[in-house]
C-alpha cells in the first residue's frame, strides 16, 4: 500500500491519535506554565533562589526521556500519568527561564514610576510587570510546546497516548509491509501538530499582548 | 525659613540615609522647610544626594533616621502607597507604561483612588489638553507612538492626574534636546502659575535651577545645604566659594534669565497696517527716527518689518504678507530668551506681544545691554563690599584700580 492510500484508510485513526497527542501536550504545558510562572515570580528578584531553580530545571531537561519514563514505571505505573509528569518537568525550563528573563527585562524606570504612584507590590506585579514580561513568557511556552510534542511521541513506549503509538508500532515490525507507513504517518502527524500549535501561539500573542509592546 | 508669607508644606527634620556598605551617608542630617506653592530646586554636583533626598519624601527610599512632615503630619511611618498617591512623581526616564495607552497611563492614580469612569475620562482629556496636546488625537496612542517631548508632557500630566498638591520631579526635562527642553520649561512655568503646586525639582543644571526655581537649595556632598535661597540672592550673594564656583562664570549673563520682558519698560515702534497706501507709509517712515516700520495685521498681530528699501521698490499698498519676519517674544520671556531671539533673527529689536498675542511694544538690544551693565555694577559693588569687609582697616578703595 502506498502512503497516500494508507492515509486514506487510516486517517480517522490518525486523527484520534493526533487529538490525544495535542491534548496531552496542552495539558502538560498548561501545568508547567502555572508552576513555571509561579516559580519565576517567586525567584526573579532573588539571585540565589533564581539560580537554584534554573539549575534544577536544567537538570530535568538533561535526563534522557526513555530513562525518565523507565524510572517512573515503579512509581506512577504506565500510561498517561507518568507521561504528563515527565512532560511537565521537561517543559519547565523554557517557561521558568523566560519568565525570569521577561520580568527582569522590565524597565526599572517603569517599575519605579508605578511604585512612585502608589501601586502596591501585587498591583505592580499583575498590572505592570507580568503584562510587560508576557510576550517573553509566551515564547517560553511555545518552545516548551514544541519540545513536549516530540517527547509525547516517546511516551508511547510506556503506553502513553498519542501518535507515538503508530511510530512504535511501525518500528517494532519494521519488516512488515505497513511499517514505514505507520512511522511516516505518526511523524507527519507530529509535524502537522507543531505547525498548528505554532499558529495558535501567533494568534495568542496577537490577542493577549498590548499593541504598545508589539 | 518659611515662604514669602506662605506656610510650610514639607518639612524635613534631620534626615539621614546611609546605604548598606557606604562609608559616608548619602544624606546626612538634612533639615529643610519647603514652602507651599513654590518650586524648590535641589541642585548640586552628581552624587551629592539629590535623588536620594527627593525619594525619601515619597519614601521610595526609607530614611535611616530623621522625620518627614507633610502638612504638619508626620508621614515617616505612614502607609507608603497611600502617601505616594498624594504626591505626583516624575522621573527623568519618564517611565510611562509601554503596554498602556496614554489615557490608561494618566488614569493610573485616579483608578487606584477608585474614581468612577466618567470622572476619570474627563480628567484624562483635561490633562492632555493642559499639557498642550490634543486629547482626541493622543488619548488612545501608546507611549512608543509619541516623541520624547510629548512623552515628557504625558509624564507630567500623569503625575498631576489626581491633583496632588505636592509634586516631585527628578530631572524631568533632562533627556530632551535643548530647544524642546526650553519650551517644556516655559510651558511648565506657565502651568505652575495657574496650579501653584508645591514642587520639589531636582536638576544638576544651574541654569535650569535659576530659570525654574522660586527657591534653590544648592547641595554639596551628603546633601549638605550650601545655600538655600531665592535665585536672585544666590546669584547676587553666593554664600561661599562652593556656591560661587557652582554658579560658575558669567553670573551676570545668567541674571538675564531672572529679568523678564514684562519687568522692563518697553519701547515704541512706528506701525502700519496692511492696506496702508505707499505714500502714507513713506511719510510715516520719514517722520520716525527708525529705519523701518512694523507691519500689523487687522488683529494687531505683528507680521513683518517694512524697510525703506521695501517701500522704494513697492508699487502698490502694503500687503499682509510683506516684510521680513520679526523676532517675537512674550511678556513672560526672560531677557536671556529675548537676546537669543534677537541673535537668531539677526535683528537688534525684538517685538513683544501682549497676553492675547497682539503687539505691545519692543525691546531693543541697548536695553538688554544696559541691564547687563547694571548687573555688572551690582556685582562689582558686591566684590568691593566683600573686599572692604576682608580688610576693614584699609582706608583706600582696595579693589578699584586707578583709572
Ligand atoms: N541604592 C543605592 N545603594 C547604594 N548607594 C546608593 C544607592 N543610591 C544612591 N547611592 C549613593 O548615594 C549617593 C547619592 O546618590 P544620589 O542618587 O542621591 O545622587 P544625585 O545627587 O541624585 O546624583 P546625580 O546628579 O548623578 O543623579 C551616591 O554616592 C550614590 O552612589
Ligand atoms: Mg539623581
């Protein structure tokens, strides 16, 4: 069967896997955003803590994903939970780092004038600093999303959801006639998702950042 | 010292600030009274503690010791956020919020104070107009869509939004080109004449201090007051060597910035209006002892110099567009501004307008010369007086060389 016929036969299955893949990625990045932005807010003006947090998140990112999934089996078992947990860990660094860079990049004169006008610490953070750091944070989320899309595929190894299932299925019977189509279909699916997410972020950026800082 | 009949608005009592790890305090035991409704300038060399002193007034920097009184109320321990909403604050870098529109920027403090929408919107438009900009055009722009000078104006408008009676301004006109700065200074003085706020104004430019200040505090290292007095007194009678050095050379030229056109007697000049026929204009010119006539339009606004050459070459009655553009000043202009206008326009006469923009008289360069000469005499007398004090036993005049 050539690849086009294969797609024609299996597109509903691919779509289903693709939706799963996207949902898991979105869930993980959402969780990582809450944690990452929170950590960034807490540490951006404390040099020691800041370095500690960045170093820790960097360590997460250096652990090979297969090894991490393997380590999680005894603790979290198989399936979606360990995959999402690992994804959150991998997604943290870009988000934390960009939150810190974004917040530290806010012009001190702007913060000082906000303070000088009587904005409280919290008002300053939510009305001035975060909105100004937001485009940078959004970039971090975008990088994390692309990173996560690739890692979700590997999660199929521990029976996680998504397009990785087709890829691994293909790889495990590499000599069978459909093997190449399976791998190709899964991979193409991930690439399509990456493009769609990218468009989503472009849209999100348009909708959520002020024209004054674009 | 209290104001010229006014009461004290801000009182600093033995204020000291020592930053961690600093050998010398940035501000040491500063006591000062700032009179209501005046512009008080802090001026002094870089690093002498001007900014630190100013920021202690709105507690952006907490004093190490000492107390601050606002309206006789001790605010040293007050809630700083509440305090700051009562005090307008403008910094050199302006610090407009780039993600907010001009209207939102100006609305910051009114929003914090919980004003209703209608009132905020009205106030925003009023303020944009007050700083000489068009509300309809600018309210929805973002800061990056303004020029530097316009941003500076909006910074001032934002500081005035909740009508605070105290404003702190740290080198507010520092980051702009000299021409725009001059214009903003003039506009601000005109505005202050109406609003009469108590203003603490930091600069390291003595010329700006002389121009803007009702009172100047010349500070040295550690925010020690070298002299706190009116610009006139500081120029005429510097307290010590440090102050004299700081004022620098050309003190009498600087004094030109102290006299304004409205304070001197204006000269007359023969005028013609558009439509006057040639014969009459020629007669006017020969009857006067001047080399030209000043052309006014129907509203009395000066339009140009009509010279003898022009009248000889002309064939019909004088038209509205005739003549060479004159140097024009308003009554609020300083003699220094006036001299500048003359030099720029290359005339020895500047035309003075009244408050409605109509011709009211002229200033000639001789008048300004006389003013300078008068000031030099005063300065020489001051020096002579000092020398006499220095050597009280000398019978003869020790300074004046034999002529
Ligand atoms: N946050 C700070 N920490 C430590 N030292 C400081 C701090 N702020 C100011 N200083 C020091 O305090 C002194 C006074 O500083 P300040 O900013 O008040 O000077 P200034 O008179 O405003 O000078 P300039 O004209 O350059 O603005 C300087 O020696 C400066 O180095
Ligand atoms: Mg300063």
